[in-house]
C-alpha cells in the first residue's frame, strides 16, 4: 500500500529516529519474541500464545502476550510493515500516549470478540455431544491464537477515520482506492470469511474485533473533543 506523506522531522535524521517511539518499540518487542519463537517454538507458543480459557494451556498473561507473537516470517513481516506504514502516521496524529492506549484497546478488543466466538462454538460442541463435536471441542482447547493482526486492523481503521480520503494503492493487484473504501472492503471480506468458515487458521473475528474497538474508540474521543 502507499502511505501518508509526512514532511516533518520526528526526532532526528536517521531512519530509526524517524519512527515515533511507541511504534518503534512495539515492532522491536514483536521481533524479539519472534526470534525467541524461532529458538524454542513449543515453549513460546505454549506459554505466550492465546489459548481458550478452558484449555489446560491457558494463562492469564496470554491475553496480552499473544498480541506480540507470530507464527511465521510472512505473518510478522506483513503485520510489522503495516504497523510501520500506518502506525507511524497514527502515532504522530494522536500522540504517543493515546496511540499506545489505542493499540492495546484494539488488540484486547480483538481477543475479546475472538474468544466470545470461541465460547459460542464451545457451547455448540458441548450441547451436541457427537464424536465430531467432541473432536471439535478438543481442537478448540488446543489451538493457539497468536499475532498482532487484531491491533493492526484497528490501526488501519484508525488511519481510515483520520484520513478517509487519502488514496492507497495495493501492490497486487495494483488497485487504488480511498482509505475509507479499502477498510470497508476489508471488513466485509473478514465478516464473510468468518461467518462462512473459510480460510481456516485465520482469526477473522479477531480482525473484526480490532476494527470495531478502534472505530468505537476514535468515535468516543471525537465526541468528547479529545481526539488530539
């Protein structure tokens, strides 16, 4: 995607100093945990990815730590690239304090909606009691959720709400649209694939949760006159 052209100087002339502090530190934490995951994947995923609360692997801190975990190179690359492009703009616009609040609200909102959907699935499995349902419930208990995608989708909708008419261009296919239309299309795709159950292994409702909570928080700040 293309990015917002910021002409100011944020903290000096070097590349790293041009990245605002919260965005830079979030990227650094994600990279450090990804390296640790490469070293000992089983330990990192079992302890720091998010498991359904009824799972024997669930730990309370996973509610936060899973936001900084990733399952592969392209997973972390695209999330951090998107955070770098759009999070930089959003942090400069909102300020660092508000941006870190925004990031965690969207990340926690994402896991809240995702876990709520898992609970509905668990209720369905347990009430059915068929062998297939039992297997589905066991799969739910032992499947980890990890990644910053929920918060990243929150960042995307935050950007689109602040700069709705900025034009973004996809690399492939090379389509240009205003940010507000891109975000609506992404939301529609996530809703459809989530309800239809396609693209197994992707937490679609976590993405929607991040977008929903990002939208609500920006609207709340605007209503109170405290957006900036």
